[in-house]
C-alpha cells in the first residue's frame, strides 16, 4: 500500500475516533452562574417587632366618684392643661379618714417622684454637656490626625443618645410635676370638703399633663370610677421607637448605635439606630413549643417626625446590622456546598466546572465573605446539582 494511502487511512481513523468520542461523551450540563465580587458586606439580624410611643402618660382618677363622658377621643390632639375628663367626687369618701390618708400618701409619693425626676434632668444635662465637649475635642484631634472617623461617629452618636435621654428626663419631670399638682389639689379639696361638705360635689377636672395625642380612651362612657382607675393614655406620636424581640444569643452580636431598617408595610421603610439592649431576658415559648430566651432591643427612628400613617403599636420587620465589612471578596451563598468539613464551590474555567475548596467568613442570607480560595471576577456555579462533578463540561 502506498504511503499516501496509509496516511489517508490513518487520518480517517483519527477523525472517526474523534467523532465517536464526541458522540458518546456526556453532553455539557446546563448551569447557572454568578460572579465573585469585591465590595461592601453587611450582615443583618432579621426579627419582628412593634412601634411604640417613647414617652406615654397614663391618666388616672385622683379621686373616686362619677366620671362624666370624656370630651376627647382616640387620635385627638391635646394641649398642656387642656381638660380631658370631669369627675364628680363622692362626698362620703372625701370625708373618710382612710381616703384622706391615701391622698396624703399619694401627695408625698408624688413629691418624691418629682425630686427624683429633677435630679435625673440635672444628670442628663451634665451627660449631654460632656458628650458635646467630647465631640469638640475629637474634632480638634481629628484635624491633627490623632482621631479616626469611627471615633468621631461614635462621639456624635453619643451626643444624640444623651440628647434623647435629656428629652425623656424632662418629660418625666413635667409628668411628675403634674402628679404633684393633682395630688396637692386632691388634698386641698379634701380639706375644703371637711369644712363644707357641699364643696365635695363640685366637678373635678382632669387636665393633660403634657401636649400630645390621645392614644386610647379606656372608659369611653360616663360611670363610677375609683381612685387610681385608668381613664386614658396620651403621648407624643412624633417620638416613636421600635421594640424588637430577639433571641438572647443573637442580642450579643448587636452593638449600640447599629443601624436598622424597619419595614412597616408595602413601600414604607424607616431607618433607625439601636439605642438600648435591655439587660434582662425572659422565657418565651415558640410556636413549635420550644422555650427560648428573648430580649428587647430598642431602636430609635432616625426620621423625625415619622410618617403620619405610622403610629403606636404597629408591626415592623426589622433588619439590624450586626457586621459591616468594606472591600470584601463576596460569593453568593447559593454557590456554597459542603465538601467534608470544608466549604467548596464549582468554578467555571474553559467550559468545565472545577471544584475549589474555600475558607468562608461572615455570611448573610445572600452573600458570604471569602477568606481564601477565590478572587474577584471568578465565575462560580450557583445552585449546583448532584450530577455536577469536578471536570464536567458545562454550558452557562
């Protein structure tokens, strides 16, 4: 056989072998991919909570008697010292020695609360002044390069928190002063009633201790009330906060001043900051019957005042930031799978899937930080199936 024929026969055999190999080789597996990126990574804790008025005032009856129908309804705006309700005192009870002793005790307790509230105001004023001085001092150090931006942010946050504490202390002092006035007026009315029993039947007007909005009216109709009976609640709805119920194990990852996003409803999202993590947890039984230790996290709304259609007791879905990393290598969590005791991903290179073991750091519901094993720009397979193997041909 001629050499030329031999060469043609060999070439034909090679082509036929290649065709057979291609025909019987596994078809490329269709996969979905995503890119490994570099950017900001945020880890959040997602829990439910409710909004509430930061400072609310419970209006109670200072004397026993007959309550006339309240002149206000839930949602009404009221001014300080505005008449909220009227009580016709019971004459025999006003003249009763036991009632006199109770009213005097209430007056003394109110005096003590007022003294404590004023002391807290002075303490809050001092803390606010100190926080302001700290900010000025850090600004001077930062201009010279001796203080970081993080320290300045923390100092500015401290000024805001101390200002809110001062606002709450002043509100408490106003409410305590109103209690003192009410209790002293009750004792004065008692003394007048002892001199002239006819005065006991005169109307007793309950006035608003602070300006705000009526939240609830407990007793909407007229009728008998006793001393200390709850009549209504008022508060300033422009000062809302959110109470988020979280697991105590998760609360350890939350830091004061952390940012939070509060979803109130479709298209309504509010921004807030963590002001307080309550020190005491409580036992709560979950829907599955498991006992859990839960703790309240208090979030202040950054937007003030809040939208008019958001009020007290509204349900919110909170996303509290627990970690923030700049310039992190990020991979979708849907690309991760376990390979023994390690994490791994399939990287697409030259049309084939290559299994890579990686080291994973922080994770959230969508992304994970890659400590080692990947670089920005790598293409990884997301939602890898069980049939995908190392070296398998793939088609994106």
